C-alpha cells in the first residue's frame, strides 16, 4: 500500500495511506491528538507506580514515544505492548519529526523501531517495550493491562476493528478497573463497548474533534 509522510497542523508529521485516504494521526495535529487522547485522558489517571499498557496500532511509534517521555516526568514505570500488523519501515521512521517537535532524543525514538519484534526490551529504566506483529483479531491476553490505547484506523476504513468481538477482547485484556481510551466517538463504537460490559464516557475530543470515548471495566 502506498504511504506518504505528511505534516499535520501542529507541525508534527504523520503517514498518509493513499488507498484508504486515511492518516495515522489527526491532520489537526498528530502530537496534539496523542497528548490529549492517550496522555491527558488516559495515562494521567495513574499518578505513580507501575502501569501496563497495550497499544492497538503501534504505527509510527508516536504514542509509545510520548508515553516513554511522560513516564520520566511522572515517575511511572511502564510496561508497554504495541500491536501492529503492518510495521512501517526504518526509512519512514527517519522522515518522522517527532524527536525535533518534542525536543527529545532521536536515538531513543529510533530504538523503539529498531529493536526486534516479539521480545521484551528495556528502552530505559522506566520503559519496557514489547512489539507484537499480529492482527488485532488474534489478541487473546487476559487481565494483563491497566490501560489500552485504542488507535486503530477509523471505522469508516476498517469497520471490522470496531466491533463487539474486538471490544470483548479488549475488555478481557484489561485488569479490573482497567481503562481504554480512543479518539473515536461514533455511536456504533460506544454501543459495541457497552454491549461487552464497559462503562463508557464521552469526553471532549482533541483539536478538530468534538468528542472522544473512554471506557472502563466495571
């Protein structure tokens, strides 16, 4: 599938998939979206200690990178699992400007992508990473995570990723009181979450989007 590096409204880059006419991140600001949806509405719920995170759609590595940086600021120890069916290339990684935009280490950002898949890797003393190359339908984790970043492509492009069967897997993967955050706010997505047992909140969305969803295990 043809992919192109483009710049979003906040100056940070993302990847455009021409066949789907879909971007990896919001065109209104990739970094702004990641900070709002996954950090402000997700990670900030955890004030200290260890946090186990599952990311659905590792993609550009932006969410993992920001989370690593926040772990240092917030005195958190993160165990991070990123699931991705179609990893980006190292050539594409080199064209992403997140380290510059975040005033952070280019070396650490490259490490997130260069380290091997299917292995637990200590990126820093506060951030352990495991990347898994698999389809989301193949996820069968049980009660392992405190937080899920659900960052799959939109329901308009891949509706099969926003179904009751997928959210049942997410519910089962979370620990009691675990939380899932996503940029999505469609009624069909909310109803699928409710059907599997999540308590669902509508929250203010990131720039360019009115609402987003946060779901909690009852």
